[in-house]
């Protein structure tokens, strides 16, 4: 905080205020408060003291009183840059980003000599996505502090976010030219990231020729070879230089032969996507020989070969049988994408059944159990629950200590609609391996689906940090932001209170006995309790998403200092879609339905009260 310039013969209030500002900066809030209170006692209209008192009250925990002093101060002297700055600090502290940005900008516009305000204003403008003003703020701060590369990068990012691509590239190029002769070993990573970010901007502008030229020019300075190769291959494809691109995609496959995207992009470069199936099949057979331990070159042909193609059954047989022989638990999950085609599904079913019959005489325990495991999942997918249940029961008789079998058994029982029994089976699986966090979480979920909330919380608490006085891990679940547990418990509480409402509705209204009245009162209390718990859990998820949004504030400066502009841009894009994530949408739907029920009940009660009043007021 910078105090305004004062005349030599300043009054005592201004001297006290300047001293209070120094104490505030050194976090001596109580001493600062005494000084400003002395000022206000002598001059109740001293706006600067009123504003500072509001900020101090907030820091000292008197949050209810803080805002009124800020409001009073800005109403008295809205053109005082110190008052505006203090108001900005207050609103930033309470996470009211638009108001904070408004008052910090007012402080600058009203002549504040403190140019560091520009940095704080830029962070707030980034938070509220005010990119138009962000560009001007970053440019002004860069002119004030041009000696730090982070400020140049931040300015380029602001220009990029405004789609002023040429200006962003020019800004990055200018600072590169300045510091290139002075680079040290510690600057290598930062230089590499900034070169790639410059390339990222040119690519987004659609100038692929220039992007490729810059990439090749900066090759020696780029240490991230993976990004370099991916960018270069992409530009070559977009510029029609497919042969060169295919060579780079082969290099990328050598680095990571399990990356499915590289195979797809290699086909794009080679132009095989539109060629006959036989041509594509030969390509993948060759790739499979190069990378015999990789899954994609064996699986991808199954996605494009028609079910009636002579090679489909052969390739599917090789793929499925090799996995079943090795006892790969994820065989069904791997092959499941093909089930969207019903004809392919039938071929795979035939392959597995024949394989199972042929292998049965050998009594190989590995093949037997994993084949039954596959068939159980297969028939579950087809919703043939009886057959699926028979296969999984047979597998359990064969290997009663295999956890994966119990998981599928529980899923089948769940599809039968018996959530109670499904949760018991899942708990049996958990007891086979008490150190497995995954099966513990699955058991928790099934217990919640069975409306056994207390048991579920006790189960998940085995893997939470318990305080000495904690009954269970519920507090830790909130601290760790375990949203799936919170929303599942909210939905369980909702189902529980709906059940109580149904019981209340079934009560005979003509029974005046004390027992009936007591039962009715108990049901009403339970409805209120569980409805409140449901609302509490739903709001806990929403609060977590607010924290996710607020937490990005620190990254507006951190990513500039750590030279991660590409990741920063991707983070902003992710944050912009934060409230469209499935779990948030699910939370909003659940919360809305509960509030809508409350509203309808209130409306019915109002109508009933109005009807009763009419009856009472009408003459007998």
C-alpha cells in the first residue's frame, strides 16, 4: 500500500492514517485499528480511515461490520484512490472478484502512484475473464516492470486471449531476442516452453507454414522433444507433406507404441483411412510385427473390418483367445467397444463359447475362471441376467477367493434390483483384501446405493485420516473433496426421506390414537432430518466446485513465474467448462428436485391455510 503524497503540514488524521497503513502492511492489525478508530472519533467523515477500518475488521474476524465501513467510505469519497484501493483489497479478500477489479481500476484511474496495483488488477481481470481490459493492464504493467520475462509472457498471453495473435508472437519474439545472448543453464526449460507457446499461438492463428518454420528454427532450443515431434507431424499433415509426417509418426510410435492416437494419425498421413480394408489390415499386421507386445495394432483392425469379412473372425479369435489364455482380467473391457455392432458381438460370443468348450477338458484353472468371468460380463451386457449369474456362480465355485468375481456378481445382483444383497456381496469381496482401496470404494458406493449411509461412511473411513475426536471420516471426506461420496450420500438421503414420505402418506388419517400421532410426528421429524442432510451434502459438492474456481486465482501469477503458458491456457479452458462436468450437473439436478419439492409443499400448505381461513370466516 502506498500512501498519497501529503503536504509538509499534514493534519494529525492523515499522519495517523499513514502510520496505520504501515502497521497494516506489517500485519499489526490491532495497533492499526486503534489509530484509525482515534481518527474516526475525531472526524467521522475521514473516508480513508473508514475504509481501512473495514479491511482491518475483516482481518480481525469482525466480518459482519467490515462491509458497512467500506460502503460508507466509498460513498463519501469515491474519487479517492486510497479508498478505492482499500475497497479493492476488501472485495478481493471476500472473493468478490468483479467488485475488487472495479475498485482497483478506479484507484488507477483516480491517479494512484502505486503501479503494483496493475499486477493485482491483472490477476482479477484474468479471474473474471475480462480479457479486453486485461491486455491494457498487462501492457501497462510491462512498461512499469520490463525487466522480468514473466511480465512479457503474461502480456503475450493477454494478447493471445484477445485473439491478437501477431501482437502476442511479436511480444514473445522481442523478449527472446533480448535475452538470448544471456541465457544460462537454468533458463533452458523456460526458453523451451516459451518457444513452444509461441508456436502454439501461430498454430491457433492458422498459419501452419510459419508455425513449421518457427519450429524448425527453434529446434535446438526446444527440450520437449515429444511436443516438438507432435507439433511438426501435425503441421506437415496440414500442409500436405504426408510422407515426411508419416516418418515422424513412426518415430512417435517407437517412443510409445501403446498410444492409439499415433496409429490413427499415421493412417491419416499415409492416407490409408479411405483405402480398402485389406490394405489397412496389411499395415497393422506389419505394425504388430514391429510392436508385438502392444495392444493397439492387434485391436484397431477389429474396429474397421466388417463382421462378415473373412479376416474379422480370425483376428478377433487371435485377440480374445490370447488374452484369455494369459488370464487378462480386462479382456471384456478391451473388447467391449466392438459390442456397438451387434453382428460383431455375435461373432465374439461364438468365439468365446467355442474356446471355452475346447479348453474345458484341459481343466486349466486360469483359462477356466477367466473365460467364465468374460462370459458373465458378456451376458450381463446383453441383460441376460440369469445366464450371467450362472456363469459367475460357476466361477466363484471354482475360485472363491478371486475379488474380481465378487465385483461382477454384485453388479449382476444390482441389475436384478436387489441393492441390499449386492452391497453384501461387494462387502464380502472387500473382506478378502482389506488393503485394497478400490474395492473399499466400490463397497462404499454399493452401500450408499442400498441406502446404508452410516455403514458406507464407516467403510470409506478405513482409508481416511481420523482426528482423535472424530467419530468417522466424514470431515476428512469434505476436506479431501471426495465429491462422488458426497453426491451418492445426498442421493441416498433423498431416497430415505422419500421412503418416509411414502410411509407418512400410508398412515390412516382417521386413527386418532396416541400411537398413530406419535408415529406421524416421528416420520415428519425423520423427513426433515434426512431432507436437511441431503441438502447439506448437495451444497457441499457445490462448495467444492466454488473452491475449484477460486483456486485458479493463484495460477494466474504462478504459471507466469514457472513458465508454463501452454498448460495455463489449457487450465483456463478447463475452468471455463467446469460447471458442465457430469458430477456438477448431477448435483444441480438433485438439489433442484429437492428445492422444487419444498416449494410445491409450501404452495400446497398456503392453499390449505387459505382454504381453512375461508371456512372460518364464512357464516355458519
